[in-house]
C-alpha cells in the first residue's frame, strides 16, 4: 500500500514512487519480513557503480530476528535520533569499500555509489509500502567498534526501515516537522545547461527530506 502522507508536488511530472518517498520518524510495530528485506537489498545491489565495483555493504539489525545487532546500531546514533528511531523495526548501516577489488587502488567514487544504492533501495521500499529515514547523526567509530569493521570499509550512514505509522506517536515538535510542506529547489538553481552560471542568490526552504 502506498504511503500518501505529505506527497511531494514536483515542478515537472516524475514517477509517483519518487514523490511518495519521504523520511518518516513514526513507524508501526509491524515487522519487516525477510522476503521484503531481501527485495530491498536486491534493489540496492542493482544500482550503478564505478567499474561495476558495487562497493556498498550493509549491516542490518532487526528487532524481530537480530535484536542484538539492532541495539548495537541504535547505540551508535546521536541522542536526538535515538529518541524517535526506537519505533522502527529495522536499522541498517551503509558502508563503503574504499578500494577497487581489481587493482586495490583507492575508489574515490565509493561513497557516491553507496548513495546510489541506498536511493534505489528507498524507491523499492515505496513499492512495498515501506519507507526509510537516512541519518548522518551517528558515530562512525562507534559503529566500527560495535561490529569490528575492518580497515578499508567506511560507515557512511544509518537508516531505518519500516512501515509508516501514526504521527500522533511523535512529540509535538517532531510531528510538526513531519507535516511541513516538502519543497525542492527549482531546476534553475541546480540544472545548468551549457555552462556554469552565476546565480543571483542561493535559496533553500528548509523542509523534511
């Protein structure tokens, strides 16, 4: 079932799944099945990457099936994120392999490719009625220690996976943030055909991602 809360109204028509993708903080208690998780991460694995390296790695913690890993990931998060994340049934860490497998040279595009993989996973999530919320507010060193992550692999982000829940379960301040209009910069501010422009001003209206 599609999540039709606070759907984005884009400047030009795009795929409905892209307008419905959002970053909720409220989730139901419904577990995410093993099959759904496999579909999500299969979608992530379909993303493009430099030299086909597929540098993404994911550590997944589910309340239902891997609660110890879930608690470890939860423990890496900033206090603000810990306060609302606990309702999500699944947490995951996205990591980047920092060297190419074919020649061991540094892969300067690894983080970019991990971002592509997670974005693809997010769109697949919308198809399944799921949403994810990506977070930079976590301790990379905490994650490395908690899971004995070896050198050559860098934690990039943490994200929730779950079925969107009732906004009333959130504190008032977060509930208001969830319902702020979702806006994006107009194309003229980031699509520069023919060369680099000199915009009169940079503008961004703060809104939920």
